[in-house]
């Protein structure tokens, strides 16, 4: 009886929250961004199937914001849909695992859909500003965490579930605490900071505020002592300075490059000393990632690789590897070569957009993550934020394309006193 009562209360609260998210989408997105950055992945509900609070809130937000047309249909939407259908087909053929389906639908596709829907309810500049403010707070707390030498979120949100056992352990490097905030791992925090960096640079805020925020993001990424977090943060800044088509003046671009040079000079002694102290621990993890390439020939066209096995104690392995520290390799091993090639094609398209100076800040942020895709698994909130940024990138690219189509030569109004001979008179056919 108590269980039924709790279920009923939860259902009522869910309905009320959906109504609130629909009526106040901006406040709802603030709540979502707060949950993303300050509620650890081990906080959630469910016994047999555990769902983090971020996933539950995202599902309610999708229900609340669905119905309003999104900005066009993209080839990315089609590829994501095809991957979902292929998983269903592989599952029916006995080639897939339920756990992979949970990851695909409850984390990746749900976050992608949310990123597609959000700009239809909230203006893109407002979305950027909210994320910038929240990640500025993340950077400040990362500095406090480093100075105090303790993680507040492990102490504030203790738990006995499996997620806490996995992600609630603090990892040092070279005798120094690696800050991780509420993200469960320093790699996840560093990668998410890098994803937010192009948004901070392009946000409609005074230059001095953007400089402060970018300084904080770079500093926090350095304090993760995650090589991939630092590399992707630097790459994101450089790509944004060089290839962002609009929103940055020449003075802005020079200012951000000068900021990067100053940050590098300030952080280099600390980083060098820490990595030298880490010694074999850091080099060993790099060699481990290189060895993963031997698993590529084991991938199927569709479905989980044959080398996947579960030992009697429940430990899962791909061949001799328990952990696959490469998002792309793990994608191919879990879902097959066809989905991997589809995602690879989308990444190539994103690179082309950046090189042609047609990319929006979220697209640049994703391209800057290419080193991460090859060397890091999609863990904790990083997985969710990355796929949200994919959806946001598609939406912003489509919005940018639609705006350019509205300002084509045939629709421009000629200056007063001049007649545009290429434009037909109203009501008169050219034929």
C-alpha cells in the first residue's frame, strides 16, 4: 500500500513538473542545467533499473516541450533514427543487449532530442547564457575543491548504490587531487568544461565577462589534470577564435589568444610537475588506449561484438579488456560497424562545416572533442551533455541556414529610388 501511495505521489509530482516546464521553459532549462552540473549521476531512482535524476528530469522536459516545431529536419536526425531502428532490429535477432538499449535511448537519444527541442522553446542566446553562468559556477567550485582538497558532492550525496561505488571515489594524479565536481570523474568534468567553452566565447555578454568565464573554464580544466580535458579545452578555444564565422571581432579573437597564452604560462609548471610525478601511471593509461585498436577487427556489422563476455562474477569484458576508453571503439563493439560509420560520417560533416566557417559554437565544441572520442568513454554527465550538444548543434545549424535563406538576393529590398530589374513586379509573372 505504501508503495502504491508513493507511486501515486510521484506521478502527480511528475505531471505538475511537466506543466511547470511547459509554462516556464526558461526556468525549466535553468533547473535542467543545475541538475546536469550539480546533481551527481548516482542520485536517482529505481532498483532493478536505476535512472539518474538528470535522465528523469530530461524525460519530463521532452514531454513538456514536445509539440512545437523544431528548426527543420537534418540528415543527423535521420542517422540517429536509423541507429535506433538498427538497434531494435539487432535486438530482435538476438545480437544486442538490453543494457546497450538503455544507454542508447535513455541517455544518448533522449539528450539529443532535448537539444533539438530546447531552442524551439528558449532563444539560443538565452540557452548559451544559462549554460555559461552554470559552468562558470562549476569552474569556481572546482577551484575551491582543489584548494580544500575534498569533493563536496561525495560528502553531500552519499549513497550505497552501484553508481556511487563506481563514481564516488576520488582519484589523485601525482599525489595531487584531480577535481571532478559532481561529474564523478575528472575526465568527465574536463570534457564538459571544454564543451561549454565555445558557448562562453560566443555568448552575448561583455568581453570582460567572457574573458573571466573562459579563464575559469581553462583553469578548472587544468585542475582536473586530465590530458584530454586540457587538450579539448585548448582546441575548442583555438577553433572558435579561428573558425567562428561571426560574433567575435578581431580584437576579441586576439584577446582570447592572449588569454590562452597567459593561462598556458601560468599552468605549465603545475601541470608539468604533476605529470612528471605521475610517471608510469600517466604513460600506462596512454599505452592501454593504444592497445584497444586490436579490438577493431572484432566488430560485427550490426550488434555487439562476439568477443563480449560476462564472467560468473558479473564482470563484463571485450576480449581481455574490461574498460574501453574510446567512445568510437566502444560504439563499434556495442552496436556494430554500420552505426559507427554513420556517426563517423556525421563527424566528418561537422569538421567540414568548421573548416568552411559555417559552424555554430556547439558544432565547434563537438569538433574540438574529436581527440576525446578516440581516447575516452562517454561516462556520467559527459555522455548526456555531449548528446545534448549534438542536438543543440543541429538546431543552431538549421536556424542559421533558415536565416540565410530569408536574406537571399531575390528577397532583399532595393535601396530607395532604385529599381531592382531582377525582381518581378508584384502580381506579374516572369513567364
